[in-house]
């Protein structure tokens, strides 16, 4: 039968091991593989954890081969009876595994170097099936498989331990996949929003846009923002980029007032851009240093002060403007910021005073929740207030 050269555009990842399905071991392999494949323009349809059960793994492999161009498995390549990935692949492909003499000689050599005979159980690690190529394991005794099926689909079987999986994937499997047409041109752009929740974005953006298959628009609630990610795929990168640019332009018309950053930019990056080389000093009252934590690596922050004592926090709250002005003068900064946070009825009352050479302005916000989470949200609210205030000043001047 003539083999088909099939482009690799979709994938399923199977993590095999009862230790994963019982929670004894955490599966980090699937996330890393999914992220890398996505970056390469391959759409990952599923990641599935499976027990060491031959019927279950065989059924999962058969199902994956019906819906994806590439199936990547991790785990189940050891010598013990519960290591069943090879048997499952052979069954899913309708083939019988046989011992490869070259692999067997290599395995025996590993044991001979240790001065011991190879147990018979390890012979299964020398198995191959038709269409399979062994993938060298530089850090263990379990070779992987690269299986090329007649229909053009590919199965890559990798060991479970990350220290073995990662180099085999990088050095052995990926170069073979690159020989095919791996992935499609994929372009993505992220808009970072503040002052609006995910649910409100449905109406602002429009349900039709959020449900459209291409370009895909998705919202993600992060710790410090709501991200709107626009992704497009095409056979040509310029076409994918055009689709993303057009959608981003439309989104800016609808939610641009909430966009404070793009990509992986942080609040420190956004505030630094608005400061334009000016410096800042901060005093925090009741927020446990959360604002300074957000800007810990910011070059523009000359000085940070933290007021902890309850009596001092209460007294300072009566004259927040004075604290903002004082911290600016003490540090010799262009801008002074005083943040006051206090939990009230389950949420956090936030006050922010901003001192410049033109005077002091105060702002108030309510941060959702109290306690540590409320203090963290209070710091984000302060960043948003400062970012907006600096933008208004730029627009006015």
C-alpha cells in the first residue's frame, strides 16, 4: 500500500499511567506538548489521561486516529506488565509487534555495561511494528516509537519521565515531523483589558464574533487583567496576520477604552509607557505592599513605603493627599502615589491619591472581595487609576 504524505495540522495527546488518573503523579508533559504544538500551528483537539489498561488505551488511540493527523503518547514504555503503550498502538494499527535485533542488541549492551544480564521482561522494549522507527532515548532504557501509518497519520510514543520525554521529543520526534508539513501559519495577538469583566465583554464584543471559528476571539480572566486573544490560521502567514489585524481593529472600536496593554505586557510596562521617563514614589496603607510587588522590577519606582500599624493606617486615611505629596517630595520623584485599602462588607474600599507638580487628585474604587485577594485587587485598581490619570493628563496637555 502506498503511504500518503499528510500535513500535520491536528493532534491528540494521550498521557498513559494509572499514577496520573489517581492523582499520585501530576501530568506536566501534556501541557508542555500542547503549548509547543499550538505555537507550531497544530491544533490540539484533546489531551487525555489514561490508566494502565490495555482496552482503554487501545480505544483512546483508535479514537484519536480518527480525529487527528498526529497522536502523541507519553508513558507506558517500560518493561513491566502494566507498561502497555506498545501493545495498544499495535492493536490500534492491527499489527503484531516483533523484536528488532538492533534494538535488542542495544538494550543488552546497556545491561552488560553494568555487569548484569538483561531480564527477559526488557525484550518488549526492543519491539517494533510495521511503519515504526525507534526513537533513541539518551537518558533511559525505553526507546520511543515514530509510527508512520499508510493513511499519513503519525503516532509518536514517548516515555513518561519528563527528563526522558523532553529530549526525545525535541531531538528525535520533532525533526521527523518537520520533514512533513507541520502545522499551519498561525498568528495571535492579545489585548489586555481592565475595568471590565468577562461577562460584560460578551455584549460589548458580540456573541457572533466570540463564536466565529476564524479568526477566533477568546476571553481569559487572568490574575491582573482580562485578556482577549485573537488567533487566525491560514496557509500563508501574511493572510493570517491580515485577519488578526482586521479583528483587532474592530475590537479596539468596541472595547478600546479598557485596553491598557498588549501581549505579555504587565501593569508595570503599561504605567512605564504612560510615565514616559518620569519617576514615581509610593506609600501603601492597608494593602500589605501589593502595589510595590506589582512594580518590583520597575525602573521608574524610586521609593516605596509601607504603613502597617492599624492606628497609623487609620490616621493616614484622613489625609491621604498629604501622604502622596510627602512621599513624592521625600523621594524627589515626579509623581507620588498613596494607596489606602480597607475591607468593608466583604469587599475592599480603595482610595488613591496622586501627587504631581500641578497638585493632588484623589480617586475611589471598590475592589471585589476582601482579605489578601482584596488587597491584591486594590493594587491593580491603583495601577488602573494611575494609568487612566496619566492618559488624561497627556490628552489634556
